[in-house]
C-alpha cells in the first residue's frame, strides 16, 4: 500500500517519513507521543502555554495594551482579549485547567457503583442472576444519571478492577 494512509501508518509505527512528508499530529502525551515524536510532529506543551498565559496576564496588569501584549508574545489579539476577560473574573486564570470532558461519575459515585455491583443484579432490582454490560449501563443511568454506551461501561468496569471473562462452565456428562 502506498500513499498518504501508508505514510501515516508508518509514522505511527515510528518509521521515517516518506518523501519528506511529516505527519502533523497533536498529542497530549502518553505512549503514543513517543512514537509520534518525529521531526515536525506537534506535541502541545501545556506547561509552556501556562507560562505564556501568566506572562501575558502580568503584562496586562502592568498596563500594556492588548495589542502590545499580543505583539510581544506572538499571539493573536483575540487570545489576549480572552486572557483579559479571564483575568477580570479570576486572578489565577493563567493556571491550566483540566482538558477534556468532565467525568460523569466522581470517585464517590464509583465507590457506590462498586458496592451495588458486588451486591448483585437481583439485589438491585434486576431479574437476571448475573450482571451484563446492558444491565450495568441501565443501573448507572438509573442511579447516577449519565447514559453510557456498553463500550464505555466496559472501560469503566475495567477501571474498577472487573474483567469480562465468563465463569467456568460445567463439563458435559457431569450432573
């Protein structure tokens, strides 16, 4: 296979770029970051961004205009304007905030879910003798509110220490 798709696959495996084409990937970190850290790959420097925000907000507090702050730091005026608005509401606005969507279940909710799962499906009002992903999904929706896909429920259960293996079945011929 040749072409851009093959180039991307080779880059993901850590191979050198083909014909000087370098994949431009945004990676927040983790094991993929090491594979994609080829020349030209883009990895967001969260600490550096925080330092730049802090510097920009100090310049704004020092009385410089938004346009001058933007010129000195090499950012857009819209960025400096958003920093200024944030600074008016919070003096610590330069600090980095958590990335991504907030978690649907907090740690207390997860502990409660764990207790409910250990109690068993019949104790939670379900007719089935064992938990299924669909039943756990329905339990989470009923008790906590968020409606998850069964795939996400499986990820959540793995994070709580569960796995998906079936219990051993009785052998044929034994009664």
